[in-house]
């Protein structure tokens, strides 16, 4: 039996075992439970007011196509990621076959670095920047009549929690390369941009009010800036995760 210095793993023959650490799984289960509750509440928003109060074309449109908001896409990405993270941590605690652990850990790493980290930071940074400029550009005040502030923060602020937890956890394997992750993220953002603009061409209403005040060159530039920002955030996330590789080498020394 061998063990690495300052490591949370030890090996016996060809098998690798992990010291039991329940903190990650407890944290992810807690955040997942909170997010599931928030998501279920989101799905029921304004039901008691439908047919009784008219909030205007923009709000009616936002409600009808709520599943097309990138914020919701990111929130769903987070739910899926946390389920995978919980399965990964559970596999380690239960000492499942190494092949199973590796598949879960790799899936978790790819999801986090390719989509979750950059998408989350794009949502948080753009939403709150526009909010402080003029909230009508992104979250009209009339929404306060049925959209509680706590849910607004769950969707646009507390989505940082899973990201912070994952960044703070130690990492020894399955590091992702930017060259492989970037094309997948670019494809995701381009697909969303096509969907977003197609909704306008079909219905004549912008899902995000900010696009109403922009000219066409500004709209295209704003969309391109979002993609560039996402790729920048992705690079940052990968650098942060890959920095743990050098930390591991220093510990072994």
C-alpha cells in the first residue's frame, strides 16, 4: 500500500481509494435542493394572475417564451451539473469501480469548464451590469408584481455558489484544454443567438428589452461581445482549474 504526501488518495495494487470527505456532496445536495425549489416556484410564476391582469406585450412575450432565456438555460445546466457532481462524489465514497469514477469525474470536469463556469459568469455580469445602468433594459419593474426578489437573486446571483464550490475543491485528474472546450462553447452561443434572433423575426418582439434600444450594428456587436466574454471566462476557469495541477506537484515534492 502506498500513499502520496498531503494527498487525499492512497493506492493498493492497481486500485485507488479516496479518503472519505462528505463536505462536497453535502454542499452540492444543499444547493441542488434549493435550486430545485426555486425552479419549481419559477414554473408557477404569475399563474394566479393569468387572464386577470394584462402586463403588456413585452411581459406576455417574456412569459410565453421563458424557456428561451439564457438565464434559464444556465440554471438548468447547473441542475444537471450538480446531479453529476453528486453522483461523482457518491461514487468515490462508495468506492465504485475506478472506470465508473473516471467517467463521472471526466463528465463533471468537461461540463464545468466547457459550459457551466463561462455561462454562469456571463449571466451574472451582464444581468447586473444592465440592471445598474437601467433595470428596464433587462428586468422591467412591472415584474416585481409577481416575480419575488429572492427568486431574482437565485437566478442571477446565487448561481455563483456551485461555481465557487467547484473551484474551491481540490482537483487531481481530468484537466480540460481550452482548445477543445472553446469550439463547444462557441457552438452553444451561436445556436442560442440564432434562436434568439429567429424569435424576433417570427414575432417582432425582443426577449431582452435591451435589444429594443440598440441599432442593428449594436445588436450584432453586443451578441459578439457576449461570445467573446464567454470564451474569456472559459479561459479563466480552465486556468484556475489547471493551476491545481502545479499545486499537486508541489505537495508531492
